[in-house]
């Protein structure tokens, strides 16, 4: 059982996932701080009070819900911009070999298709003879 666990834990995808979760947690703190400490105060300067969390109707705290939605959109947009920024560098690093590999695979598949067709034609010809 220990060996199975070691094989599972050392797979590339599992390690990558673990790193992603750890970095994601740390990045989440950065984004939350960006929203709470920089973006929300700037919005407050521009449009006045931005903290909706104190709004309520009787005991229904709809303001907290609105604040959570606003935070979500700001965080989502921040992550979108960050991923877009990172992807800009990724595209430059990607090798062109991937395109060649796909073309080679298509070539091989075409050859296999042609061989199968020839074999099928050969078998048909021998059946009728």
C-alpha cells in the first residue's frame, strides 16, 4: 500500500496540482488584499461608500451578499488579467514542434488508412475470385 501511495503522490500531475493549490492559496491572499486594501478604497474615493455589507432589510443582510458579489467580480477580473498576462509569455515559449508532430500524426494516420483500404480491396478481390 505504501508503494502505491508513493507512485500516486509522485506522479507529475499530482505534484503539479499540489503546487498549484499552494500557490493558488497564497495568490488568493494577494488578490483579497488587492481588493480590500486598494481597489475598494479607490472605488470609495470615486463613487462614495462602496461597503454594502451594512445594508439590510429587517434581519436580511442583503448588503453582505451584494458586497460578496462585488468582491467576486473584482477578484475574478484580477485573476483574468493575471492569467492573460502569464499566457502572453507562454505563447512565446511554446515550441513549433507541436505543429510538426500533429502533421506527422496525420501523415501516419493517412498511411494506416490507405494500408487498411488496400487490404480491404485485396480481400474483396480474393473473395470474388
